[in-house]
C-alpha cells in the first residue's frame, strides 16, 4: 500500500467552512479497508472475557448485526491473544466475517501473538515498551532519551515484521492518560506530547516500509482531544504522512452526557473532514454505541455537495468571541426556548451579507444551510473582519422528534462553533414534543462538553472491556445517584488501571478497578484507598468527597 493515495507530497487544502474529506492512505483490516475513498467505518469493543469464546463471539455478532464494521477485544496476555483465533472461527461458522482487533497494553508478547491471527492489533505507544505512567517527573539527557528510542525500535520492528508476514493492520492508539514518563519529562501532559508519542513510532514504521497503520489520539477532555487530532494531522502532513485516523472521546460516560460529549468532539473533527473510522465510547452495552456512531456519521455526511459557504477573505487572529461586547450574564448563557426575544435585537440569517450596527445590541444569527457550522463561522468571521462588535447569539432549529437525534445533531452542529471560539450565546429551537427542561439540558450539556460552562457533575467513565472486573454500568449508576448534585465536580469511574489513573488525573476523585472484586479510590492523582473490597468502595468514595476520611 502507498502511504499517500495519489503519489507523494500531497498538499491538503482543508477548510473549516466547507466540508470535504481529508485525503488519507488506505489501511486494511481483514476484509475492511479504512481511509482513502472508503466510507467512514464504525466500530465498537467487546466487554467480555476474551478467554470466554462463546460470550465474546456472541457479543461481537451483536455488534456486527447492529452495523459495527470492526470489533475490538482486550488481549492483556498471550492466552487471550491466542484465543482470538477461536473467537474468529466461531464467528465465521455463524456467517460473520467481521474483522477482529486485539487491544494490547503493557505486553509486547501479547501483541506478537495477536499479530499472527488477528486482522488488526492496537498497541499503545505510551506503554508498549515504556513502563506504566507513575506521575514522576524524570529527567532524561539527550543520550538517555536516544537509548529509550532504541528500546522502542528493538521491540517495535520485530512486531512490524510479524504484521508484514501475516497482512495484519496496526493501530497506534495513544490515550491522554497513558503517556509515558519519558514523554512527560520532555513534553508534559500536553497534546504535543501525545502527538510525539505517535510520531516516534510512525517514523520507525516508515523506515521499515510498513504503512498498514491507523492512528488514534484520544482524551476524555473534548477540547484536548480535538486539539490533539488537529495537531497530529498537521504533524503528519509536515512529514508527508497521510495515515487514516480513528476518532473517539474516551470515557465519555453514558446516556445524554456520553452522546453529547462524543458528538461535540467527533462531530467537530468530522465536520473538518478529519476521520476515517469512529467509535463512540459509552458506558453501556457495546452494541448501543453503533446506532449513535452511525447517526453522527450520516448527519455530518449530509453536507457532501452542499452549496459552498463563502470563504472569508480576511480572518482576524484569536477567537471571534473575544472581539464582541460581553453580554450581561454571570456565566456563558444558554437561551431558554421561551426566552423573551427583544424586538430591538438584530435578527439575521447567514444568507444575508454581514453589516455593521451602530449599537451593541445582540445579533441573533440563524441559517438554512445544510452546512450550518460552516455557514455560521463564515458569517461571524466576515462580520468581525468588518469591525462588528455585537455579541452573536447563534440560534438553530431541529425538526427531529427523537431525543437522541436532537442530542447528536445539536452537539455536532454547535461543537465546531463553540470550540472554534464563536458565539456569545446559543439557543436551540426544537419540537414541542420535548420539554423545556429537556432542551435546556441538551444546551447545557453541549456547553459543558466544550468546557465553556459547568452546570453539573462531570463523570469520566470508561465503556468497559474484558479487563473490567466489576459491574461498570451498575456502579456508574450508583455513583451518579449519590453525587449528581455536586455541580462542577469531576468523578472518574474506571474499569482498570490501563487508562484509569491517567485519564482521570483531571478528575477530583476516582473509582478504579484494581482486581477481581477489588477497587482503588483516588483523590486527584493521589491513591487514597488501595485494593479495597468492591462493596466498601462506594462508601469510601463518598466519605472522601464529604471529607470524612
């Protein structure tokens, strides 16, 4: 396979205003091609014990029947990696040839074994060779750093050779919470560190003429995830690399929060043409992720062939929101659907040319474009370039009668606008079928996902996998029931140590699986209760939050 789809040195001309897919190379996992002109692929991950062949095959089949095009399973050891062949055989026997992906952390030997039989193997550059993250600030001389890179080469090249021999696809999957101390020592816990963690491996792969690769860089913080993927796409472009990208927001949670958080992050990048395969990570049954991902992908792709949005001739530096007169609210506002609109405000559509106003009254901006974010951002940039200072309230209407559709569509449309620094306020106009509180909840959820207004407890909750050794959905529900009144608090509920301590390092408190029936409790990065019985974990977490321990 060529690392570039149309020869070398492709120059990507991407626009945030007009939708077009980023050009990528093609990776192949089993019978599924990822990238190039292929559809954006949908995938999920089993939460079964990978040694349980029947349960794993049955769940993989449900995912495939729901529309999943790739299915990942955890392979924490060689035994689990070996059993992937049995799961595959049982699926084929039942008429399903969905590609299986082995998920490896900390164990190169499991990756070597999986590469012999699996269609695709995910390794994490943060822990494939480097030790688990310890949150220690280590100092590396240039010579020591170079030696660490040679250690990576000594393990990674033999793995790539096995993948070459077996036609196995590789996913390099970096998570914000699992950067190595070596990367942390040089770059800190930053998007730049996540990108360099991937680029180190990609440079070795290119030297070895291996390009059957997909890349992901994920975080539970939507703004970090979006910034990192953009940075990675630019870094690859600079080094003439065009590998397909896998998108996802890790530990998005469940219910409305999980859907909105995922749609804001994934939807923003898809709207920019970035992304070749997606996974919506929900703390629910894996097959529940597929319809959400399909709806999100299809909604964004409705913009194909739309009437072009005017490209601004001049865009001022910084955020458009920073140029506007501030609205008189204590917090970033949400307009209630019954908000009494002032008749003196300026009501305009993106179909109208921007004009200057002699006052500071808000501009209420709507659009009838299929590409609503692009039209809105273009109009505001042109307005600001003229010297416009009025605060802009972006109002969008949604015809859907389905609440999940409203959550996904509104989050996908407002995500690029808010993360891009546009709009002084937002308003959602929806069907009368929805209550005022339901619509307001969606709007507040979008603002919280964009980290612009915190109105409720935030849960950093993983979707679970074969490493999870307690009932994650039940536990998350119990934690929510006891803590949902704690506005602004961030609580991590994590199935295991792979991403747990790292991804929830941004959280105030954490509940992390430590072993069969055992849980560890954290306050920030500090381990407070280690390996306690699961039945004691929730009371211990609540006591810690309430300051009783």
